[in-house]
């Protein structure tokens, strides 16, 4: 078939499917409703500490990314995670309506402006739609923020290959030819927004073609997603697949599966194309019956990770998944909708518990603990990471209908 398959860590993985019931859903909804104001109050305490810590360290141009074992990691504006902390501040303002948080969100969003024309990778949606996009949605910004998003979308579009019908994710590492990762689905929302708000209508075509190509090539028969598919631009065929941040090439990296549900649910919302809804539903059904899922519904960093039940959990994967399932429940209908919402609520209750929510003053000012960035490369393991906080707050806002 002209494809070279590489199995990272030499493990071949299997899974089983079965949908669980959603018992106690009403009680859980009531419990989570009571927790929402507490979590946002905690976010105020924590983010004030985090901002103070950045000021104390003289961090004036970079943005906070993570806290691991007492060490901060920050990134310059071109880092792929830089939109999440400003975006979290916009969520905090959306909930509290306090001017101090709007001012903080504006100040930290402005730090990304120098990267508005960056073309070095595909992550401009993460960077600019989570920050400037939320500033438009919640902060009342108009043409000033819109112009930045238009530039970011134009920069992202430079990575489009018409012959391949794909947006190239990275220009590295050198052994990859034309890598495309499942995370790329998350950057399409910005293209759709620009296409619908006075920008190039061609961006809608790019987003759809990219989503279509992944839908046809990036998934296993059971519905789970590969992390990286590497294409040969000369032949237009798949050259290799890689686990990259996952445990094994034929396994299910937890955050990658969450990106899939989120991205295809979003594309259904933006296009009304039933194929995207079908893809999101198939992946969500697998997740609800995923192997090795702990009782608290916070997955291990990979569903086939070595060392289970002692493998690290990934709160960030749960936060992304909870937010995605809450939106998917709006479109799925019937028993599936109830099951998706019930699972999202279960995840959010766990994240809001002391097991995952940082106590005041802990975690360097981040909100959640026990996330995993990239275990195969031994980075950000059992860490507090900005995208976990972002999608957690987003999910809570979606839960209360904001």
C-alpha cells in the first residue's frame, strides 16, 4: 500500500467498545452547578498569583506555559501555547465581569501581537483565536482584534498545499516530509470565522478540504486517531505514521482523541456537514467505552500507556474532552446527547475536586494539576499546563450556557 508504519516503543494496542449508562446525571449536574462559582473564585486567586510571579521574575514579553516540580516554563509569542493564558483571562472576565480581569486579559493578549504574521507552524488558531478571538467574543473588541486575527489566518494559510489538500503542521523534524497532526483540527475554527466575517471565503474551502482529508486518512477502523501522518509530497501518498506524543503508533494518545472530538464537532457547527458530526460521534463513543479509563474519568496520558494503573493521568485531555462533549451533546440528540453530557459533567466534577484543582497558592498560580505534555520526550509530566486551565474554564462556561 506504499505506506511505512513505524511503531513507537514497539507496542501494538487493542480496544473494546461499549457505551455506559449515565446514572445520577441530575444529581451530578446540581453538584457541578454548585462548584462553578468556587472554581472561578479559585481561578481569580491563582491567576493573580501567576501574574505576580511573572512580574517578580521580570517576564515582560513571554507568556506562562506550565509549572512542573517548582519550575516555570514560559514561551515567546510564537510558542504554540501562548494563546491559552490570555484566553483563560478572557474566560475569567466573562464569568466575573470585573474590569481588572478585562484589563489583564487585554494586556496579556497584546503580548501575542508580534507573532501575528508567524508562518513557522500551523498553531496560529491556538495562539490567536483563543486569545484575540475571545477578546472579540467577551471583551467587546472589534476591528482592532479582527485585523490581528485576519493576519494570523493569512499566515496559517501559507502552510496550505493545494496538491496535498492539507495544511502542513510542522517544518521539522528533518526525517518527516509533510507531517500533519490531529491537533491541526483545532486551528480550523479561525479560518472558518475569518471566512464568515469579511475575510477570504477560500479559507472555508481550505478548512473543509483539510478536515475531509484527515477524515479519510487519519483514523483507524475503531475510530481512534493517529497522532502524526507523514505524507510524501512527490507521490501524494502516506509515507509513515508516528505516535510522537503517544505511547504507540496503533494506540490512542488521550489528548489527541480529545482534539478529534472537539475539532470535528466544531467543524459540524461551522459547516452543517453531517460527515463531521459522524466522525465526532464515532470518536466520542469510543472514548465513553475506552479501555483502562479510571473511575474518576480522568484518562491516563495514553489509553494504552505502560504501567497502568500507575501511569500519569492527563487532566488536560479530560478538560478538552469535557468541553467537546458538552458541545457535541447539543447536536447528537437522544440517548447519545445525554450520555455525552453526563460524561462531561463527571469529568468536570473530578477536575473541580481537590484531587486535580490546585489549592490556593499551589502550582505556581495555575489552576489544575496532573497534566502531561509530552511523556515520550520527558517534558511536563504531572504538570500544571495552561491549556488544561483554558479548556476547563471553557467547559464550565459551556456547562452554564455562557
